[in-house]
C-alpha cells in the first residue's frame, strides 16, 4: 500500500460513483482510474466538475482518493458552504462588449 498526492477534476461515472480525471490523460477515462471515496463526496458536498487535490491510497491495484487538501482551490470545509449556483442572482451587464469583433 502506498500513499500519493493527485489532482484532477471530479467526474460522476454512475449513481454515487465518482472518479478523478487528470490532465495527464486529457481528462479521459483510463484503465486505472482514481475512485473518490463516497464518504468524501457526502462530507464535503463534492460535485461533478470540481477540481480536487488530495491523497490517494493504492490497494490491490486500485487507487482511491482518501483525503482532500483542496476543492476548487478552497479548503474542503469552505467548499460545502459556498452559495449554490441556482441561488445566485443573474445580473445583466450594462456595458456591451462585441463578441464577434476582430479588431478591424
């Protein structure tokens, strides 16, 4: 059994199963994916697409994320306290910007 640190993006693969996808694999599925312990998902309110940094443990050829140092650049405890996206207020910008402008 060895303990390593990994970073990547959380991806929901089915039901309550989550994995960490890394930049080294271009965020694609791999043969030896890092599973996220279900207890961590519940405790820190981890959502799909969140960037995580944490320790993984390897047992019998399987890697599992067992502790989290940061989620989305925040302390794990603070991540769960952030406002929910659906509760945020939309604000229309007053200043217009040209999305198609090529600088001509």
